[in-house]
């Protein structure tokens, strides 16, 4: 696979241990379906590590069958996932803190 420019974003869907490069449309669809995704194009390694922790946390929440419907909807909305994991990546515990807010409880 040709190496892209560090400023050009790349979108990936995880298939087991492998990453499959995809378009932004496929990336958004995978988020809605609850699949694990990865974005390549962060400014530095620190942001990339935090985004990986956020994605791991997101997938752990989605694996819970008793997850409140409102919170599941937030975790499968591409706008929310992209905003947190790509634009404002600064808190690896974001999803954990967010899940405790009363607005997501039944």
C-alpha cells in the first residue's frame, strides 16, 4: 500500500487484527454498524494513542447488551465519534465519563 502524506487523512475498518482502508462513506457506515474503526492523520503520536484508547473504550461499551439506548445511539453516530476521536482527542476516558451523565440513563 503506498504511503500517504501525513496531512492526508486515511480511514480504516478493523477486520480482526487487520486494517482495511476505506472511504469516508464506508467509515461512517462502519461506525453506525458498531464496527471498530481507525483514523490515520493525527498531528502527533500522542493524539493517535489517545484515539486508540477512545476506540477501545467505545467498543467495550458497544459490547455491553444492557447499554442504555440513548448512549448506544451516541456511540454509533459518526459525527460524535469523529468529533471526539479526530477533532478534540484529548481525554482517553471521554466515553467512560460521558456514559455516567444522567441524560444517557434510562
